[in-house]
C-alpha cells in the first residue's frame, strides 16, 4: 500500500500561505487555476492576493448557481451570432431588420464588450449615446433594445450570466428623456377631402389618386397594396383578396436592395376586404391611366407578376417613393392655399403624414361611423383586438368631447347648434 505524499504548504513573498490552486507569478501578481467537470483547465489573474480571493469566492458562487466560467470570454457580438443561429418563428423581413439595426448601432463598439462584464450602467450609457449622440428616434432605439434583450436572454438561459442587464432599461430611458408614445393622428375629414381634391385638380399628380384613395378607403398596409395583383381583386363582386405582402429589403448584405414576396405577418392578415363604389372607380381609373400611358407591369418577384400599382417604367412601387410623393404634394398643396388665403385666415392645411396614416385614417372613419368593432378588426387584419380598441377608444373619446361641447354651447346660449 503506497503512502500519500504529504501536502507541502506554499507561501507567497509576504509569507502568506497559499490555498490549493493559488500561486504567485514571477512578476508578483497572482493566479488561481482550477479544473471544471468537463476536464477543462481555467485560470484567473489578479494583482493582489486579496483581489484574487474575491474572484475565487465569485467562482465558487458561480459554480453553485450553474454559471459557466468557461464562457466568460464571450463578447456581446459572439452571443448575437449564436442568437442568429437559434432565432426562429419571425418573418424574414423582421429578422433582416434586426440584423441591420444590430450591425449599424451595436456591433462596432458596444458589441465588443465581454457579455459577463456588461452592467446596467453600461447599457444606460449606451442607450444615452443613441438618444443624445446619434439623436435616434425612440422607435429605432426600441428596435435595438428588442434585439439586445433577446441576445442577453440567451446568455441567461445558457448559464453565462445571472440576470439580464437589459431588463427595464428602455423604460428608464423613456422616463429620463421624456419620451412619450407617439400617437398616430388620423387626417380629419376636411384634410382628407383636401388631399384627394388636390390630386384630382392637378394633372401632374392625378395619377397618384388611385393608390392613395384605395389606401385611405380599405386600410391596406403599404406592402399589401404595392404587392396587389389584378388577379387579387374582383370588381364585379367588389372584393379585394389580401394573401401576401411586398417587402423591400434595403440591407447591407450580398444582395443589396431587392424586393421579395412574404405571407402576411399574422394569420389575421389574410382577409377579404369589401370595396366601396369609390374604391372600384379608383381601380378602374388606374387601369385607364395605364392603358392611355401604355404602361405595363414588368416586375416578376418570387413567381408573382401583373402587379396593379407600378411606376412609369412598369416596376412595382415602394413605400419610400410613395411617402416622398405624399410629402411633396402636402408641401405644394399647403403653399397654394397659403398663397391664396394667407396664414391669418386659419385655413385647413395638410399635416405631415405618411402612407400608414392613411390606414389609420380609414380605421378612424370606420369607428366614427359606428361600424362594429369586430368588423373593423377583420377588415384591418388586426391579430389582436386591443390594437383596434386603441383606435376605437381614441375616436369615441373625441366624439364625446365634441358632443359635450355642443351641450356646453346649448347651456350657455339656450340654442342647439
């Protein structure tokens, strides 16, 4: 029977006894080495023995909590790459937008931090740099936050960090910077009439009338209407069948900018929308315009062709160009009115708005006219009725204020307006 060798006590230069795994390096600093259950050797270094033992205590706690010491060298960028491999269940367009946002705002600097060393104060500093330095809108920072939170959650789930330092940081940013949720303001009835009357009365902008009128009277999303084909509509039955959406990718990858066809984001997006007589006439107006101008759809995208709304070259429209057209017409229309009536007359003017506001305007008109809430949800393709309810509540509150104002005038004057 062999005898066990006696353990020889080891000391540092200050004659302090060293524990198992501890040693002092020739330059006077300290190192602690240990082996994990998988047989992998690990080491931490410190300038003093006191600091080293603080790290040893943390290693023991980490081991007890299941925190993986062998992954502490991973950066935020490393975890993002892992998240990209694991992420499933979202639309390709949404995923590509996440990657674009991350590579543009996170990867160059913040992404190089070791994920185990990132503290809430680091996240706060980073978010402040986005809001104050790059002057990003809160919606953009929200997208960045959404990606980062998921990336750090992967590290939590894999036992690399204990808690997610991204938790509640966006809420804190909004509070500290006074960001408020931006309310989507629908066009008033007067503004809506002004916009369409302007296009009809100006020959150079008349060709824009059909697509914007249909947007404002069907509530279709911009990708749904730009991807609409003649085979998707039935003018005799007065039905629009929405079963796909046109997406324009503008990302820094090997393909550059390109169009693609996606299925609707949710099942509720697949729907049939009844046409009003005005919508039918707008489709006929578009067809007549293209025939007179000898314009034909020439785009072929993922097996789809014969698109309804195309430019003068026969290519499909995209959201950027449509919004540019709205902004230009808004400016020209307002200039014309101000020149004619002057600012002192307080004339009706067009606000700055986008394609999406036309969808919101349609929803608002439906609510104002008393259409059933479930019908509004189905026509708009809202997966969650709470989205429809937000619009409904805003509209009914405005109607209540208007009716109370009438009551107030009646009580003051004794006459009903």
